[in-house]
């Protein structure tokens, strides 16, 4: 007696139908998002997309002119009594560094010191002090530093741009006007000013609003 042959038929069209698999996955996906415990997951996605959007927006708003400053030469820096950081970074005494680098007219001692912030589009200074020398430490944003200099023809002042990734030391001799202008669209400029005498800002030894074009 022979055993009957078992015939097995596998219906691939019903179990492996791609359309049915996708429909089942989509239904499970939608069901997951209808549950309360999906809220943290949704929040994480939203925060991630928001962070990417902000990063892209900031990158697109930053003009190339604030990244590269190849137009500025060492001669421009010297005219403005300014020196920039080296490639190692910075940790410095601004007075000692200014003296060691050969730029003149800065404070010899720190009788008065002040630190400040300049927000985008704002300026500080635009004045001259007749009874003190001053040394500045400047960093944080693209910043225009202007210094009165009679040796510069036509304009009567020297002007340099300090990059957002630079740290600069600059000096302003007594009776010399100076100004710091934040030209960065996003970042704040930070600075420390050191003066070798105490200034009476209400006295007659100061001239204010020297330049009208700032």
C-alpha cells in the first residue's frame, strides 16, 4: 500500500504581497502616534528639525566678508596700533603684549579698567581722552576699530576689521580719538579697556562724537 503524497501549496501572493505589508506597517505606525507615549518621540523630532533650521539660517546670514579678511595687511594693523593673536590661541596680559610687540601709545599701567559688550550694529568710543593712554583687548565678533592718525592722507584715521575668530590688542595714545563698531550680523563684540589714569567722564578733558559717519 502506498502512502498518499502530501501536496503543499504556498500562496506567495497572499503572504508576501508588498502592498499588504506596507498597509500593515502604515497602520501600525499611525496607531503608535495615537498613543500618549509617542509624545516624547514627536517632541524630539520637532526639536531636532528646529535646531537644523536655525543652524542653516545662521550660516546663510553670515556674509563671506566676515569670514575672510585678506584685504587687510600688516601695514594696516600697524597704522591702527593693533596686533592680532597668533595661531595657538590666546592667554595674555594686554599691556605687556602691546609693549613687547612694539606698538606705542598704550597704557603703561592699569589705573582704571572696564569691560564691555557691543551688540550687532552698535558702537562704543568715538571719543578722545586728553589725559590718559588706553590699551584694548577685543574679541568675539567682526569689529571695526578706528584710530585717529594724521599720517593717513585724506581720512585722518586708520581703520581695520577684526575677525570674529580673532583676538586683538590695540592702543590709543592720549589725545587720540578711537571707536569700536560691531559690524557682525549675529555676534556680540567683547572688550576690555585699560587706562593709565582715572578719567572724569563729565570733565573737559574728553571730546565726544568725533566722527559723524559712524
